């Protein structure tokens, strides 16, 4: 199903809340930005909508089970969704999303939460790719403190990942979307989706053999930090375990190699510890790891600048839908790649249009996506300021690119992929700001971890 077919329409009213726009869509619910008509203030509303089980009724509001055989499990998940609301309402921590109330109506339920201007970490990473060490510590120290508060009440989050960390413009980052409904539905015998998100979930969330605990959430935090360092999530725990059981090396490149020369040894070792495959090899409690994320200076409540504006989730989804008409499944990947090169929604559409070869179809694509585009994101100044902030925050020395280095890069890459190497090196040098970033870009052209490690080892400058 497509977003426009199952989300609430803009302008819909649920009790005294008017829906404005879609903030995000997950496997078990849809989150909206809405207006409290009584208090005249913005709120966030999460609607229970388990994909694969639920359908929206003809009135545009009602939700129900997809079939009679799904009714029991749909209702069971609904009650667990409400349990999640009651659980979150207990927390009074700055880094845990605050729930003010919940509603049960229209065959579904709604959790009413505080709304503040900001950007999900997942969409922020689409634009900037990676964070500096100072930024990582500014984001994850409060998140770890929030998890301590949660774990002290014998509750687990179960789905820590970039899309569930929200960077507020004013205040600490906040942890969203606890996985209570997800866990309940799967344990009840209907696996709509995996118990965790591939790349971020530890092996115990995919099996009944190992017990889950704080160490499970710690793996999710480690995987999210790894994404902030590498520009992509680590390899799924299932593939890592499969390789180790088969007597092969762990296919995941450790953080100490991914972040070499860019992050402190202490931080890289901590991330690798958090990402240990075996649960007993990880930190068992957040307090064992939180001190690594201390900052002696440059500590801020947010890493966002005043001009960092979130791009409307529906407009991004719209671009993916329209581009898929021409390019199929490749559309989603291209949209994510193009966001890091764009300064506005219009700029994003223009870049995407370049992937459509036929001029008439390209014009049709641009007209179709721009027709309903009402939001222009002014992020250029924010990006310029962020680049300056990164330069100020760097805790390691970066290496300037020389002509001799380029020759070495071309020679070593050519030994792996042939004559295409020269062109790829030139492109990488144009994109990268230093030798470390150029190496990261070129490693993406190599298909295996072994080749990437070999390439890096021969390019020690």
C-alpha cells in the first residue's frame, strides 16, 4: 500500500485534534503532526496501524483488521499499544518522549505526545551522512541516560535506531517509539515483521534461545552510533552469527577500522564492545558505557542549527512513489542518496529528474512532484554553519590530499577493479574534504570487507 491510501488526510479531526501532516510511518503505527484545537498548540499523534493486519475504512478514519482471522491478533496488538502509552506516561525524563494522553476510537487508538520542531536522526543522516565525535557524544549521552531511566523500571525499548531518535531544535534529543506492540504481536504467534530492525537489533531479538535485557538496547545504540560513523547500518546480526557458526570471520567491519583516524580509540572500542555478537560479551548495564560519552567542552543540548528544517516526510515519500513509476525499486535508494546533495525539496526533485532519460517523462515527473510541493526546506545556511562547526569540533588531525596520494589511491584501487579506478578516484577527491573521507567513498566501490580492509592497509598515509 502507498502512504496516501492509508494515512489520515490532512485536515481530519480526531476528537479535538486536527491532523496537519505525516511525520513518519513505521511497521506498527503512523505518526502525525497535529493541532490541539482546544489549547491551540502543536502535538504529535501516533496511530495504531499494524501493516499487514490493518485496513482503513471508506470514511477515511476508521481502522480495522484486514480479515476475520486477523481480528484477534489485531485486538491483542491494540491492547499492547495502549499498554505502551500507559508505560510512557510514567516517564518524566527529558530524553524519553512525553505522553500526555491516549484515545481509543475509530476501531484503533492514538497516543498524544509533545511535539517540538526538530529532525529525526535518520533524515539528518541522509543529508550529512556522518557525525563528528562531539556530535555523537552530544546525541547519545542523553539517550543512554534516558535508557538507564527506562531499564530501572524493568522496561526495554527494543527498537533503538536512527529513525527513533529525534533531534530537537531546543533541548536534548529524545527517544521515540518503544517496541511494545511489535514484541507483543510477534510473541503472540503472528510475525508481521521481525522482532527488530535488521542492522540495529541483536541476535536475541530474532530467536527465543537468548534472553533479552538492557544489553539488547545497548546493541541498538551501538549499531546506531556505527551508522553515524560509517554512513550506513552494520551488517544484520543474523548474517554475523551465520558466518561465525560457519567458521568464517565476522563480516562486519569493526568500528576501530571504520572510524580510524576520525574518532578516539576510546569511543571506537566502546562501540565495538556494544556490538559484540554474543549478549554476554556486551556491557550488561548502561552505566558501564555512559562515561565514554562524557564531554569536557563544547557540550550542547542540540546539534541542530537554527536553519536545519526537517523535510516533510510525505513529500519525500511522494518523490519515491513518483520516481518508482520510472525506475522501480531503485527509486528509494536514489532518493536517499540525492538528499545529501540537495538544499531544498525543489533541488532534490531536480537531481532525481536527471535519472530519467526521456525528456518528456522527466518533465512529467517534475510537474507531478512539484504540483503538491508546498514546503521548501531552507537548509543551505544550516549546512554551511554545520561544516564550520565540524571543523571547530574535530578532535583528530585530518590529512590533506596530495598528488602523490592520488597516484597511490589509483594504483591500489586499479589492482582491485581495473581501469575504472582513475575515474572513481577523481570523483572521490572532488567529493571528499580530506584523505579519510576519500578513502571512505572509495571503499564503497569494493564489494567485500576483505577487499576494503586490504585497500585501506595499502593506503596508509
